[in-house]
């Protein structure tokens, strides 16, 4: 997969924030095609391991890591008010997913969604 740095970088205020979004992309054995979809949507993408990718835009940065079996793990940081945007984007990509958003201060579950 070609890497892209043509999208916008993560906002500085989020760059220092702790991870607050986690999820599973169901039925995906490879993170590369998922990262490609993000790039086509205007996000940056970089390889983070042999099979993992980091994708980001101004309001979100997530790591995509395949695991044994048919799923890809997603974790990173997101502007909480954009949680629905990420869920909608994954749905637009045709990806079945489960997402959870956690509070930055006490790490309690705030919202979750799945398709």
C-alpha cells in the first residue's frame, strides 16, 4: 500500500492526549485495504509495523492492527465530538465495526456503537 502524507495532520491539542477510542473492524484480515480507504477519504497513512498502519486527520489518529482471525483492531485518539463521524466513515467504507469512546480523565466508557 502506498503511504500518504497529503491529508491534514492531527491537531496539536490531540497529539498529547491519551488514547480514548478503541474498536474492532470485523471480518477484515488485512489492515492495508482499510488504510487505503482512509487515504482515499483524505487521511494520512503511515506503516507502523509489518502489517499495521496509523491513519490520521485533524480530529483523529488511530492505529490499525490485524490480529489472528478475521478482525483488525483499532485504537487511538479522537476529538470526542467527532466519534459519530468516525463511525459513519467506517459504515461508509462498508466495514462492520464496534467502537468505544472513553473519557480522557477517568477512562470510563462514554459511548459505544456497533454495526
